[in-house]
């Protein structure tokens, strides 16, 4: 058993937009010694720094297009090189089967945490979601509200509601997730590494995720 503990964990967290991935990921990092690598955070960082890959990615986003698989894969795999000696939790990547296949060639995934939250629940939840645009911090008026209404806890700057969190666009995003990412879940299911956690409340899903990860990693402190 001691030898098994020495093996580094390579995990992915998946779930539809609004499923509580950000909240669950934050709790995982608090309890377990691993690096959380979010594709969204990495994209924002590269766009803010105007790196070559950031400029290319922004051109697709500005046109309302999905960033191609090869660009997202290059971005994430470059970052993974510096994290080879860490336990990892990937968030927002892979989003497609080609991305998953490319990832497996250099960093085989051994655990996929799937947050299986009903779409009706997510529709209600996303309309209550507000973000701090500069950092990407997410608040939810129902279960993770800011300390002061309408402003970010850390900076005091105003929060905004993204256009794609507005009710009229939520279902479109969920259908896109269904089409694009469900095949990735099936890919990992066939590999025998998918663990789904069904529920409607993040606080009720979390204890199950926590117990599951206790079988994979020692807790901090």
C-alpha cells in the first residue's frame, strides 16, 4: 500500500457549466496536496500576457468560435511539463475526444470525477451566477454569495453576469456540452477510470467526492 501512495495522481474533473466544478475543485485543493490546472485560468493568463498562443486563442474567442483542439492541447501540455512531479487535477480539459487522446499519450489519466447534475438544476443555478471578470472568481447568489452584494470579496470590484449565464443562452451551452463532452465521458468510461457523482447540491455531492479521494491521496495536515 505504501508503494501505491508514491504514485502520482492524474485526475480530471468534469461536469456541465454550472455543475459546481469550481467549488468542488477549490475544496479538493484545500484538502489534498495536488495542483489544480484550469484551462480557463490558463487561457485568461495567456491572453492577458499576450503570449503567442494567447493571441491566437483570443482571435477565435472574439469570433465566437471554439478554440481548436491542437491549440488547447499545446497550451495545456506545455503547462503540464512544469507540473510533472505533482499530483494533478485538470479542469476544463480535455473537452473533446481528440484532446483526451493527445493527453493520454503524455499524461495518462487514472481518475475522472464526473459531476452529474441535472440540466434543470443548472438552469436555475446559472442565472444566479456572477463573476469577477479580472480573476474569473465565481459567486452564486444561492450557495456561494459574495460577502457584500455585487462586489468581489478580494478586490471590492464589481461583479458581472456573463452573457452566457443569462437564462436565454444557458440551454444552448448545455446542449453544446452534451454534444461535445459526453463522448469524452464515454471515452473514460471505457477505460474504467470514470467515477460519477450524481446530485443537485454541491454541498451534498462534496462529501462523496471527498471520501473517494481519501482512497487515492493522503489528506493535507
